[in-house]
C-alpha cells in the first residue's frame, strides 16, 4: 500500500493506493481458458489512536489496484495511522504511516 496522510485545518486526509489484482472470478485465463479464481479486497479499515476512523466494504466490482481517499477529524501531525485490508481468500496486509 502507498499511503499519504496530511492535516489541514484540523481535518486529516488520507490517500491510499492498494496493490491488489481484484479478480472477479469471472475472467478467463487467455492461454488455458480456465476461470481465474476470485480474489478481491472485502474490507479496508483505518485505525487512529486505537479508534477506527474509516471502514470500507469492497466487492468484485472495484478495479485492480484501487485508490481510496477519506478524511477524519482529531488527527495531529506525527500521529500514527494503521491501515489493514482483508481479501476474499483470507489474506491480509497491514501498513502504517504518520500524519504529515
């Protein structure tokens, strides 16, 4: 994940680019013709100071390498935020950054 978090006028804006194939389970492999198994992010959440400030429930309809942006209040420069996603196969990735 690439994450940028910046504060302006007491509002923290977080921009996230998630590296993920987001397979629908309906696309066929060009060589074999077999269906490519579904693999998509089901949930992405953001924690700031032990408080969940954002949660997104995604599905197969979201494109490869999704970009999300959201805002919340109460952040300060230097605060840590943690983002975590879980996909349809049970795989999860956690990343963190500091608010700039």
